[in-house]
C-alpha cells in the first residue's frame, strides 16, 4: 500500500491520557491525530527547545483512523516579527 505524504504544521499536543495526540494544521483545519512514542517525544523536544518557532512535519496519516503512520521529516519555521 502506497502512503500519501503531506506537510503539516504542529499546533500542539495532548500527552496526558493513554492515547497520545498531536494537533496538525492542514490548510484551515486542525486535525487531532493519534501518535506513538518516539515521534511525539521528538516533536515535544523541538517545541520546548525552540519557543516562538513553528514545527513542521512531512508525514503520512491514516485519515480514516486519524492515526500518524510515518514521519518522513521535521523542520522548523520562524515567523517574521
């Protein structure tokens, strides 16, 4: 099965419950997507170490189950002030 990758802006995360979520912006929509272990840890670390910077991921998402399948890459974007 071929995975479709797209670029998403990370707007936040929820790691308090049994199931962990990351909030991804796609155009004007924000999607709560289930995420597992290492990927969430990397995103949290990037957000904590770089305040005021937007984390961007290139990832494949199972749209039906709202689950992150694979992250192909991470990048940071600093907003112009």
